[in-house]
């Protein structure tokens, strides 16, 4: 990714695990007995949170003991959820060191260290051999990827023939020029949005086929509006992703909603396949 350090620092600086741990205690959650379900409000650190992960999982053909790759795994919530739900093994990578540290500690807390492995790595240069995974996914990562061709080529390389690849993202809408700050960029730096049609072209260029695109804009807009309303009523929970978005969380969410309303962004879910040998 272009200027990986800048992007990494935008997403997570300082002791991320301590923030989550403190919020856990404030919410009355016992860290020694915490479950994957209890972590869900905070550890699916992407747009629409856990519901987005669940919806994506519903569409994925994951089998027991299959090996799945999470590119840009954040603090590991989706990886842990898939491992528990499907009985699969998940390898997660992320460029943000505080996220990786928090992810591994949270994985230990819920006792999934034998199913989930997370390490620091860049999606444009994956530390895996060819044809290693039965499937892969990337949730709201590509908005920060400058070289999509390379990113998708790397995903294609490490997947087995016939494997699925899925992604969710906020594509660039027909109006363009999104308002900032948004969750993936404070001022536009490190943001590389393209129209969904260009993402499809990049996937096809990498070799993927059977590329299906689902418009998810209304789902995300509804979720943003709900969060805005809750904040306005002073009802944000002690344990939620807003604790990781920082002081500008409210403004980021408002802009994310406005961008969809004004067709500046176009959220989509895409699922495709690496052709069978």
C-alpha cells in the first residue's frame, strides 16, 4: 500500500488492546470469560460492524477445517467469528501493529489461538506460498489500496484453484469527491476509491471469474443513520467501534452517511472465484 505507515497510523496508534480492555470492564464484561459474541460490538472494526461480517459469511461457501485468509483483518473479529461459526482455520494479516497485537490477545482470551493466526503483513506482498488457501476475503480495506492490480494478484496467487474471494468496500460514486473525515481517511490522504466497475476490472485482470456485485448502499446508510440517531440521544454503548474511531467518530459517521446519500460513495459486496484448474 502507498505510504503504509501513514495508513497504519490512521487506523490504530497506541495501545489498542488496552482501549478495548478498559471498555470491556466499563461494559461489565469479564475478560476471563469473554466470548466471541460479547466482543462483536467492537472487534468488527469496519463499516456496519458485525452485521456486515455476518451477511458476508452467509454468502460464503466455507467448510469445516478449510483454511481461509483475511486480508486487512483489523483486530480480528471476523476471523474469530468465521473460525467459531464454520470450524475453519483463519490466517489474518494487517499492516497496523497495534491491531495485530490486540487481535492476538483477544484471540487468546476467547480460546481460539489454535484456529486463528494473525500477523503483520501487507496485502500487496502476502507472506504465503502459492495456492495455500480455500478462500479469502477483505472487508473495507481496498479504500486504502493504491495498487489494486497488485493487491488482487496477490490474493489470486495464494488461493487454491476453485477458491472464493470476497470483498466489501465503499466504491467511488458517480458524484465523486467524498466529504472528509471518514473512517478510512481523515482528509483524503491514503484514500484510493474507485468505481465498483473498476474494481471488477482489476479482479478480472488478476484472473478471477464469476464476479458477482451486490449493491449494499442502503444497508450501510441505514446503519449510519441509526448510529447518528443513537449518538444524538446520548445512547452510544460503552462497548462499540466508536471507541476506536477516536474524537472525530461522530463526524466520520455523519460524512459516511452523507457521502452515500449524495452518491459520492457506492458501497458494494463482491464475491468471485479463482477458476478451477
